[in-house]
C-alpha cells in the first residue's frame, strides 16, 4: 500500500514537473520572447521635456532706449511704457533711459528735416542693431510722434506719451500679431502669410494669352531681379530666396467680363467680379509648374489682358469698382496676380505692343509679397505720423518684428508638433520611431530650449535661427514616412492570427497554474476522496 | 529685290526677337509612308535657349525642365516613353529609335562627383514630372555603357564622358495619356495651337507604335563653339496601320481626328515634310499640293520631300494622300542592317538570349551590341558564343561587368565586325534565379520583361536612314547631308522570360494549417502529461459544481 502511495507520489511529482515545464516554456520563455520579437521599435524620447514646453517662457526680450531732453520726461514716458507692456507675455522690454547731450539736442532742434534728424541720431547711436529701438525726443515736431524706416521714433514732449505707447504697441511691436503667432487659432495675418520655412522660391509668371495679336515688351527676368531682388535681399536674414520667371503663353481664361460704357479713352471697360478670379488660380496652377521646386513657391502672375477685353477692372461683391491704379488680387498662402491691360493707344497700332509699367506692377507685387511674407500693414493712430514707404526696402523695425513673429511662430509650431507626436505615440502603439526620427526629435527639443534661452537674453537673430532649426527638425520628424511603416497592420488582424494559436494552448497551461502552485506549497491537490 | 528686302527685314526682326528673349521655337512634322500598310509620323518641337540664362528665367523653354536640368547638372538627357515595337526589317529606320517601355539616359556635368545619387534624384524628379514610374530606376537596373552611347551634343574635348553617363530602361512601363498630358505642358503652345494640337490622345494611342520623347543636349552656337545653346527637343513618333484607319488614303483628319489649325504663333518655323519617294511605286497625290519639293541625295539614296510651310493664321489645313491605283504586291527590301532577338531554353533552370544581326551591305559594318540583363538573369560570360564559336575573330573588343544580386545588372558590350552579306548570331546563356517573395511584381505569372539590347552602328549607306545629322536641329539639315558614316543607335525587341514563380497563397495556408495542427495536438499532449485518470467511487459526496451540473441535466430531461 505504501509502495503504491509512493509510486503515486512520484507520478504526481512527474506530472507536476511536466506541467511546470509547459509553464516554463510557454509563459516564462515564450511570452517574453513573443513580446520582444513583436515589439515596435522606438527610441526613448524626452517626453518629460516635451510635456514641460508649456512652462517655458515665450516672451522675447527686446531693448528700448528712451532719449529725452530732461529726466522728468524720460521717467514719465518710461513709466507709461512699462505699464502698458507689463502684462504682455510675448514681449519683455528692457528699457534704458538716457538724457540727450546738449550738442545732439541742439542739432535735433536745428535740422528741419526728420530724415536728417534720424541721421544725426544714427551718428551717436547704433541704429543697425537688430532688436533695438530708440524713442527720441525732438521738440520741433508737428505731430505727437514721427516714425520712419529706421529704428527711431521721435516724440515731441511728455504730453505725447500716450501716442508713443500706442505707436509702440500697435505699430512697432504689433503685440496683437505676435499673440496671433503663438495662439492656437490663426489670425488674419497668419492666414495670409506663408508657413515658416528655410527658404522660398519666388516665381513670376507672365501670362500671355494672345501672342499672335499682342506683343508684350517686358524682360521678366530683369524685372524680378531688380525689384523683387532688392526687396528680398533685405529679408535675407530670415530666409533664402530664389528668384525665377517664366512665360505662360496661350493660357486663356474666360473672365466672364461685362462691358461697361464709360468716358475713358476706350469708351468702355470690362468688369470682372471678384468671385470669378479664384478660378484663374486653378488655370495657372495647371501650367505654372510650381511643384518642381524643392521649397515652397510664392507665385506672382502678371496676366496680359488681350486688347479686345481691355481694360479689365475688378468689381467687388457689392458691384463697386475697386479703385486702384493696378488691378490686382492676392490669394493667401499662394501668391498674387496683377491683371495688366494695354492702353487704348497700345492697341491702336497695327501690331499691338504693350509695354507694362514695370515700376507700378512690381510695386504691387512687392506690397503683396510683404503680406505673404508676414509684414502686416500698420494701422493709423491719431497724432502719430508714419512715413510712407519710398523704396522697395522694408522698414528696419518691420524686419525686427518679422523676426519676432517668425521666432514665436516657429517655436510654438515646433512645440505643438512634438506634443501632438507625443500624444499620437501614446494613442497609436504601432508607430515606429527609428534612430533618425529620434535624433531629429531630440535636436528639436534641444533647439526649442536653446531658442527660449536666447529669446530671454534678447539675442533675436540667433533665437530665430534656433527656432527655425527646431521647426524644421520637428517637421521632418513628424512627416517622416517611416513612422507609418507598421500602421497598415491593425490590431484586430493581429488578434485574428494570435487567438486561434494561443487560446487553445494557453488555456490548459494557465488553468494548470493553480494546481502547480498548490503542489509547490506542499498542499494536497486532490481533496481526499476516500472515506 | 523685294523678296531680299523682305528677307533682311524678317531676319532683323528675328534677331531682335532673339536678342530680347534669346530663345527660339520650331515645330516640324515628318511623314513617311511605309509601304504597303503603314505610315510613319514624326513630330519634333525644338526649343533653343542660351545655356547661361535658361535655368531660372525662361521664355519659351519649359521652366520645369530647365530647372531640373540645372539643379542636377545634367549635360544631356534622353527620355523616351514607348508603346509597341519598331519593326526595323519591315519599316526601315526611325528618326530616333526608342526601347519599348521607358528609357532614360543622361550625361552629368564633370563637376558632379557622386553621379549615382544625382541619377537617383533625377529619376525621381522626372518620374513626378512625367507621371511615369521612373522612380523604379535604381542602381540594380542602371548601367554605364562604355562603347554603345556617345553624347549627341557639344562636349568639351578631353572630357571623360563615359563615367558621367547612366542608362536605364523599364520595359514593363505602360505609356498612356497620363504621360502625354505633362509632356504637352512643356510646349510653349501647349496643345491649344500649332502642331501639338494634333496630338489627340484618343487617336495617337490607336496606333501600332507610339513613342514620346524629350531630348535635351547642348549644341554649339557658332562654328568655333565658344558658346553653347541648350536644345530641348520633344518628339512624338507614331506608326499608323492602314487597317486601323480603314483606308489606304490617309489625311490629317483620319490620322488625328481633326485638321491642323495653323502653326503655333510662337514658332519661328513650322514645316511639314512628307517623304514622297515611295510615290514612284505606290502612286498617290497629295492634297493640297505642297509648297515645294526638295530632292535630297544622301549617301547614295535619293529622297524626295514635299514641304509645307504652315502659317499661324488659324486656318484649318487637312493634308491628305489619295492613292491613284490599287496597291501592287509589295516587294520589301530589307534595310542594310537588321536584327532579331529571342530567348532560348525550356524549363525553369537554364536559358539563353540570342541576338541575330544581319548585314545586307556590300561592306562590313562595325557594331557595338550592349546586352543589359537584370540581376535575376545572370549571364554567364563563359557561355558567350558568336556564330557558335567561343573565340571568334569577329569580336574586336569586349566589356563585361558581372551583376551582383539586388545591386547591379549584368552588362555585356561587344564590338563586332559584321562581315558583308551575312548573319551573325550572338548567344549567351543564363540561369534562372529564385526571387524573394516580396520581389515578385504583381501578376508574376505574366512573365518578366528583359530590356532591349542597344546596337550602335556606323552605317556606310543612308538607305532607309531618316535621322538628322548630328549637328542638325531641324529637318532641312537632312537635305544632301552626305557623310562618310551614318551613326545610329538601335534598340532590339524586348523579350520575356518566366521565372520560377511560387504559389503565393501557400505561406498563408501553411500558417493556418500549422496553427490548427499545433492547437489540436497540444491539448491531448498537455492532458496526457499533466493529468491523471482517477477512478471515481460511487456514492461520494457531490461537489457544488457537480450539483449545478446535475440540475441542468435533469431539467433537460
């Protein structure tokens, strides 16, 4: 009997060891192996840094020097400015105060012309420094404040303080646009300007629908190099620009224009409704070959209207003539179009020749380019005078502000891209992060932090460059096709393969665990069923 | 006198025009009946631009193409997209021969150090530009021909051109409307005016053979070649079958579905040339009558060309030919050099490629044969036989570059001296290779395409020769252009092999079956190993679960 019991026990232990080896092979070795081999490859990412982006400071430190004739005026002005910019979370002013030297003071009062006065200020102070601005008192001024292309704002006296603050806030620093650059919803300026990028191609397309009846005398390449070239040269600190031009012949567009009689030389003009115009862009896109360039393309198109349909005038939605010397329209984030009509005299020749007014047309293109590249037109403030632009070059403080806008925009865009990538990684387990993507995410995170530090320090150009590299790195990481390598294999299909294989095998193994545990603890497995 | 004054006036006008824009556009059509049953139509649109200014500012040249050329520093580029097979022995020679499918070769500037990367970028860009699968060109199907291809354009003397050359063909590519539309967009008149308005995709794809091409090269501006110009030539070659157009009498309306609505207003020259040499044997009359007839004597053969000067006045022109009598029985005279290529062998282990070259001339011809086999068709050089002999005196020079699996194709070039009035057979054997299951193309049982071989020859006679002389841009350069040699590059017909192809659903079936068997076998195995059969004595106290079970059992009863 004892022998039989002992035999039973050895059999029992054999069975238990067998059961344990099944568990060992399938659960202890098999499961981790399966887990390891089917794991999605992911480089470890700095999630804590990405989630802490919201706490990073985003204000740009900028220098402002107030130069007044006496200390009291300076203090009053500074007090008001500090108060106005106290709550701003985009701009942090570092205001320095100084009293104008007697000599400069007398010169400033002596010179009649404001431009000369600016030059005089430029002799003593460095006006070419990015991210700096001078508020200078100048007694003989007809308005409260006077602002031109350089980084100088003249004001008359302490009474003009509120105008100074308004001008700084709404024209020079444009805090509303800066706020818009980092807000979640795009404001009008951001809806118009191109998304940030390392460089742009600017293509002027001369659309010539009727080459057999009309000659257009225009050297498109030269016009682009001369006018647009000198404009974008000033913006070379922001982006690289490549200028190109092309002719699109025989691209005819039906404007569905209506003839209107008038008193001009022609005795008529043709009216085209604004809602018809965007269809022209579709026709242009077909031929303009914008997709060949490796960088985003800003399109400028000059449409040479045929003599039979000239002059063509744009009517707005209320059926009113758009009063402008140049008939033009702009498409946000695409480019601008100028509709050029030959004059009656041009068409009267046997062979009609149109010599476009290059200055006027290119000026229109530049004003469109300003908006497309992010320079917003300043609003008018009562008592403040803003010198109108005389040449193609943008104003110095506009470039500074553009740098600020782009820095903030790129920084917030990079942060959002990384945050949404982090969120996606949490939600979709199939996304692969290979070493390249990991490296560009890490470099983006580093650049964001560096840019934020540089913004604190007030080094605007470096901060811009850093934010741009952050933006580009974040975009490359997010757009990398390797992220989606495994995405086509959905989870439910995976389980359709695993379940038939694993369920019949794992069921008995898992159930045997209970007996195995009891046996290991030395407890009887079977309740004694003998009486 | 009046005409001379007019000529001077026009030439001044043209020079002014060229001075302002520095570019020039010409369009031409060349039609040649191929008796008895075919008609060859060849369109060429030539844009000449100054090399220096072309890349960023374009007037008549397509900016998309010039930009690609300058970005990748391409010196010369030839791209053809072809459907169908040119039958050399029957149709004679085309102006420019093209391999079936897509074919691309380019010379890069000597400044390009890493040609392979640049080539990859170029093919990807062109693939987007022409909506063709040129992006499938990779190192494993690219060769660098050593002898067969030479630049057509101006090259600095003493420059190593061979190392900057890359050649690839995709014989499987199917050419259709989606390639023609982007091709037309490169023309200054697009398809709205001029000769390109005849290229109606409904009609031109209804042909025996059609081929569209873009050829970019640098040509000398003056005799001393101190300045170069960029020549962008866009070509279309069509071969119509009289059976398809349902009559021997052809006209533009029958061939293209419409008449010609005048010339392109931007072209400085719009001419139609019709080869009427065959009028002697197959008499027909042209309506309207041609503006003039040129007789050209070139390399011992006389050609008569009817020329039409087309003006950009928007008047519809419908040129046609009406045969005067029923056609006689044709006597086909084969061209001086023709060839044939086919696959040998049976089973799925070994095979061979045979290229037969026939020289009908009274003198020997030197040809370069380039065999370009993909890596999955390993050519064995040891099995190379010329006329059945391993060591043949006909082979003057030989270049062989063995392929590497998934990296490099097999590339064999032979310089052969073809004896007069003879047929030379070049045979080479290959082995079939098993591919990985992902490397099979869709519909693998359709077979695998082997690209055409290139045959580069200097013909001693201009019989059946229609190509332009190397310095020529337009068709008028053909007239009386006798030379010592007539260089031409032919493409043989492609071939198809069927590689050992597995049953692709098999792995899935195996997985399913194996899973089921494992699952079924595991349960009993596990039970036997871990369970014990115990006799259950009667009258034992019943457990709770047993009680529940019994309850159900009773209810069912």
